[in-house]
C-alpha cells in the first residue's frame, strides 16, 4: 500500500483539532467578555481610547488565561432561572448591607451600646463545596460589615469570620445569621451547573 499523501495527512489533522479549537474559541470569548466587563467597571469611563485600551487588555488576559481551563461565559447569567436568582441575591445582599451599615453607625455613635459590644471570631458551617460557591459566599458576606471572612477549611466545610457582634447560639443558629440566607439563594443560582 502506498503511504498517505501530505494533503491527506493535513486534512486528517485539521479535523482532529476542530473540537479543541472550538473549545479554545469559547474560552477566549468568555474570558474576553469577563475581562472587558471588569475593565469597564473599574475605569468607569466610556471614551473611545479607554474602550480600545480595555479591549486590548482583555485580549491579552484572555489569551494568557484560556489554556488554564474552562470558563463560564457571562451569557449563562441570562437564563431566566439564573437571572431571577442573581436579582434575588443582589436585592437580599443590598438590604443586608444597608441594615448592617445602619447598625454599625448606631453602635459607633451610641457609647452605651458600644460598651456591651461582643466582637470576636466565629466558625460557621457552610453548604458550599465548589470554589465558585465558596468565593461568592466569602465575598458577598464580607460586603456586609457585620462579618468579615478570615479563613476557610474546605475539607471540613467551615468558614471563619471576624464578627462585629458575635451571634448567640450554636453553629447552625450562627450560620443562619451570617451565611445561611445567601447560601440558600446561591443554590437556586448554581443548580444544574458544575461551577
């Protein structure tokens, strides 16, 4: 039998690389979208020069990070279930942030309340297992000034917070006051996803 010709080898190789190129293309597009969105949010300027520099920076970031693994595209937020869950998380977290800031202001301005303040460290259980879920819980709960995430033990599924006012009760009662409400809303957001 005659050996395959060079054109036959090239065509066979091109077909084998097609799925890999498609995956890499999706990663590049997703990373570009995320990086460009971050640029726009951080600079908060909409001049042509700013947008062009941001697009260039987003391309560099996308090319550098694409080989590292899969990326969830921002368009996945647009499914009705996730959009509703994201709105519920934003509304609930916004309410808790404002309420916590008002409580903290009252504590600062009222010396009688300040004297009986019980600050300290508290360890609470978490239902989150994925890196994305733990990151969301850590970041969003730390935006609420009552508690700041200090450490986590992923294997034990525990989070350690510094609390302005240490909540009363056992681990589940404390969890209900710090990260429980957010984790329930995150379940609706992440249901059916691997991230």
